[in-house]
C-alpha cells in the first residue's frame, strides 16, 4: 500500500516553461486535493476534486489547471511557470467518510523552483 | 485576519518538557479540529482529531477544544527529540465538500 505518491520529487523550471505534477493514490479515496506550502504561509489549497469527474478552485488557483484522470490520479499543470510559483506542492486524498473521520492523507511533496 | 491563527515559533524546549501548541479561529461553524505533524521535507500526517468541544488523549498527546473561546490546544507530555517537527492545526465545518482551513504551523524543537 503506497498511499499517496507524487512525481517528480524535485523540479527546476525556467520562467515560461510548462510542466505537470502527477499524483496517484491507491486507497480508493473519493476526494483529492492540491496544496502549495510556502514559508510562513501554511498550506494553501489550489484545486480539489470532491469526486471523480469534478474539480473546483481553491484559495489560489491562478496559473494552474488540474485534471482528475480517474479515481486514482489527479494532476496539476503549470502552463507558463512564474517565479511566484516556486513552492512545495502537496497532493492529498480523503477516504469516503465513515463515522466522523475527516482525515486527509498527504503525499511526500514536489519541490519546484522557477528561475 | 486569517480564519485560523497559529504562532509559527520556533518553540525550543528541553527534552522531557510539557509542550503547549495553540490555534485560535474566527469561524464559529468549525466543528472538526485536527492536528497534523510534519517532519522536515515530508508531507503532513494526522496526529489528533477532535469533533466539537472537549478533550482527547492519545499517549503523550492531548488535544483540547474550547469552542466558546474559539481556541484549540495540543499538549505534548514528556517531549522527545523525535517530536521535533512542525505542527499544523486544521479545522473545518461539518458536511459539504469538507475543505479544511490550516494554520501556518508551529515549528517545535526538542533538544536533548
């Protein structure tokens, strides 16, 4: 059981380049999330997918697009990278709630630098 | 003002100390309160979870929620160097699509 996996682990881009961050979970979770974490800013939600086939904007969606490819996979795309998108990106998933549990499971993160 | 406020620290304590980590919030509709622990260069992991008010204990960890004061706490007894990490509080309303609001995290350093 790998949990939530993210690729790549590290990436350096030049301004204007594009790239896709990949995320997959093997826990049969319904909901998936993309966050960015910057020093002193905590976790900020970029986009989320409440269930397969749906996506919604979070707090900081500008400059990003997402695709919920299937129930397991949720990708984040930067069409034209900017230095302000230098950050650590975390993908998370949430299991179908039973009882009162609302735990999110996080991946190990992708460290992105945009020069 | 952010919905959830958390002092970023760092908080430095000697091994064996009792640690108190806190968050305040402004949204009275929050019902679910969580503490995540994040080691350096890792993703956050759920440490404690509480629904509504009250206390919850798990080993050396105790989570408290005071909804009247909009204040939550995490206590760590007999702190260990392995507790050195960033602790993030998170909270959400019940139902809906469940989007938690995170605090900025408090960096804790437990020195031997």
